[in-house]
C-alpha cells in the first residue's frame, strides 16, 4: 500500500517563484503537483519529469525526501529544456496544445 505525504515546496528567493508555496503530493514511489502547474518539466497530470524520480535514470534508494524536494525546487527555476525531458506538443489549428498523455 503506497504512503502519501502532502508537501509544500517554497519558491527560491530572488526568482519568479519567490513567495510561492507549491503543494506537492508524494505517493511513494510517485510524486506530482496537485493541482498541476504550468512548467516545461511538469506533465499536464502534475507528474514531475526529474531524473532522480525515475527508476530507470537517477533514482537511488539513498535519496532522501529533502533531496527530492530540493531537486524539485531547483527545477522550478532551472527547467531542463532538452526535448527528452518535456512532453511533446501537439499542433492543432496553428495553436500549440500540450500533449495530454497520461504520465
């Protein structure tokens, strides 16, 4: 049975995120923003695209919740813009619509 934590990640000082408190639900082993927020590394479902959260990439059992929260906090102001770390957009009627794939 998964464990659920409700977390609040504060925005870093001197960034556009300063003063914000971003609610994140961590359902171990998953984590996502509730409600989802607009960010290049957050899927429409609220799931965060961060290597340390992915078992096939950077996840290690020794990673602490604090390290995950700090990683997400840093990602907010320093997005990873490579195509492999972003949902692919769908172009419809000259308008870009985010891909709504279920992550």
